[in-house]
C-alpha cells in the first residue's frame, strides 16, 4: 500500500509526505518520507525526514530507524525491541548516545 499527500499551511503547500506498507513473511515494513519547507526566523529551510519500521505480524514493533536532516543539522535514531524493552542509539550534534 502506497499513500502520498501534500502538506499545507494557510493556503500554500509547504511540503509532501509518503508512506508505503509492505507485507513480509515475518510482519510488515513501513516506510515514511517527508519534505517540508519551513520559514524559520525569516529564512526558508528544508526539513527532510525518513522513518522505517519493521513490525511483527500483530504490528508489534521489532525495530525502527528515523532520520531528520535540515541545512546540515542531522538527527538519527535507531532502535529495536528486545524482551519487553527498547534498545536505542541516538546520533545528534556529533554525539552518539546508547540507551538500553
């Protein structure tokens, strides 16, 4: 299943987003992408996001990867579900943080 939509603010289009859901033998793969053009402090900036999620057949989270990029600023988060807890790695500002 593929979905696309425009993102609007007031009467103007400021971006778009898409989502794709693919069934797999072991669950589902959900892929999301977006691009927004935002006016921040008088400057237009482009913000891009991506989110990939792998789930079990009952839609229980197995793992994910998220990225946000804007004018050289990058934030990434990855994680997986293990025995009732979420293990994550975050990358932001050149620093990596692991959460277990």
